[in-house]
C-alpha cells in the first residue's frame, strides 16, 4: 500500500477475542499488517510511540484509561498515526468528542467484518471513515451557528483554503504534501493555523465543517 509495503496497524482493545478476530481478518489482506496489540491505554501509548504504526484502531470503553483519554494522550505525545475508534458505542456525544479530540474515523463493531477491513484500508490511504449511520450525527453536531462562518473562511490564506478543501476530500497530510509539492511539516503548520482561525480542534472536524459550509454556500 505504501511503496509496495503493507500499511501497519496497531490494535488497542481490552477484549482478546476481538483482537484475535480482527487479526485473523487482516491476515488475509496483502496490503494490511498488524504490528502490535495493546490491551490498555497505558500500553497503547508506549507501543504507539515505539512502533509508529500507519493506523491505530482504538476501543472506546476500556477499563482504566478509556478510549477518549487514550486518544488525547496519543495526540499530546505527537503520535500522528491515523487513529480510528472501533467501538460498540453509537452515542452522539462519544462520536463528536472523539472527532474533536483527533480521531480520523469512527467505526462500530457491529459492522460486517469485510466492511471493517475495507474501511481500515480507506483510512490507511488517508480517508476519513465513519459508519454510515453516524455520518449525519457528526454533520448535525458540527453544524452549529456559533461555528466559524464565511467571515472566518475569508480570513484564511489561499494556501490554507487549498489545504482545507483537500482535507475535506479526505486526503491525509502526506497525500496533500505530495499533491501540492510541499513538505508534510509545511502542511501541518498550515493546518494548525487554520484550525485556530476557525476555532476548530481537529482536522476531521475541519473536514466536516468545510463540507457543511460548501453545501450551504
């Protein structure tokens, strides 16, 4: 998947059976490879820093440090792996909080196994992935009147707007850097700037906000 190498995946879940099942599914995929399994948030943080996987699947309801807390710690540690919540909870607040805390997607465990693998593949390629029934939940939650509007959008530089539109198409920082012939670091700086201007907390939140803005334009 990445220069003929499989995308590396780290699983975080305190249920061994779930990890085993997902591992068995991924074993059949040539372009995906599990490189680590963690059974707790603390273990996940140490492992993610060490392994630097392309993708992390993260359960929400874990004993001790829960998924949201683990997610925030991972981002605070500078882990820039794609992080996908994989959980049984379809609670609106959980979905929104996960995205605002830096998750790159939110999948439910009751999806067909093949669909989960397909979504993980899309996520590894840089796309934002959501279980179908949660997409509208997220869009509605982020479509708030106090959110930045046209005036804030006008405050962006042409490059910031260009990158925001590409993020809204589901592209990762690496793909955007390649598309615009700039470095990953430059993309990250631009993202940091426009998140502050738009009063948003994550690139996924920015993507949903931009899609909503384009619909309303």
